């Protein structure tokens, strides 16, 4: 179980995250939705301490972390238990696909090269890229690069997988292949926190949905409840506007 308590962050006197508290149980897939600028990506980056909040406690793997004040040792332990999949792939261009997946296992987990290679190959098999193990990122499509990013994250065996708009940088025809990999990872029981603007995908993969508005969680419920019976007027307006693009008769 992952628990976040009183997470807050400001930037240039603007509130980005406003006293957020959240619990994610093992095996849950929690999707965070909301308008641009609501604080969705910042929330993920604070969990992984890529951003430093003013305050906030994270409890994971039986340990408690003050996200505003982490020692280097605590930061390493935190990142051993959280793994991020980024929008822009963030692969090492001068390393092969296999080396990209092995890197974190050797540097962060301190595994031997042979053990890291075995684990990396297993994850590449799961995402359908075992035959591309010796390729370089520039030799792959965007969808394949993102699948490498997911394999790299899953290889770390994190307590929670953080996915920040994992299909937003892809051409439309490549989106489905990445979504399928994420769906399989969800079915396998991986705990995930997902930021996405793809509402159809969220409905398919998420077990719970949060609606974030101006740095606050204003809606928190099962996927069915949030999409079919949202309580907050802002959530209703957001979903109605989105679905009217594709389903003109959609009414909440």
C-alpha cells in the first residue's frame, strides 16, 4: 500500500498541489485526470521526488519518507520502489535497448550484469521487443521506444509504477501498442498511478479515477462511478466536453 499525506507545492506564489492525501492499495490502477495545468504530472514527479514539494509524507514498503527533506540514501530507496514512465521516452541514445533496461538494475538495484541481463530480457519478451534487444533507440518507432521505457520501469519491480501521459508523444497509429502493454501489466497485478488524457483508455485500464482541479482532488471514486455518476460539477463539465467530441449524445 502507498499512502501520501498532505502533499503541497507552490511555484512563484502559485499553488500547484494543495494538501493532497491519497492511498493506493496493492494492485490498484489509479488514473489522474483533469485539465492542463491542474497539477497531474507534478503530483507524479513529487512521488518519485523529481520535484521537491514544500511538504508531504509518503509511506511505501513499510517506510515513511518526508518528501521535502530526503537524504541521498532515502532517495535511492524511494526510487527503488517507484518507477516512472515518461512522455518523451527518456532512453539513453548511445546504449542498446537491452542496455537501457539493464542500467537501473545495475546502478540502483546493484544487481550483477548477468542477473540484470536475464531480468531485462524477460521484460523485453513481455513487451514484444526481445528481437530488438541489440537495436539502438533511433532504430525504433516511437511506440517501440515507449515499450522499452515500460520494460525498463517494470524490470525494477517497483511497488508502484508511475506513468505520465505515456502515449501523448506518439502518432495515433502507435498508441494502441503501448496501451496494450500497459493493460497487460495491469492484469498482472502491477500497482500503477497513471496520468492520461485518453479517456477511453482510462475507462478500460483504471480501477479508480481521481479528478484534479487547481492542485486539489475534487473527485475520487471507482472508474464507473466517476464516468457515469460524477458528483462534482467541474468533473461533469470536463467529461461532457470531452465526450461531445466523440459521442454527441453523451449526457451525464
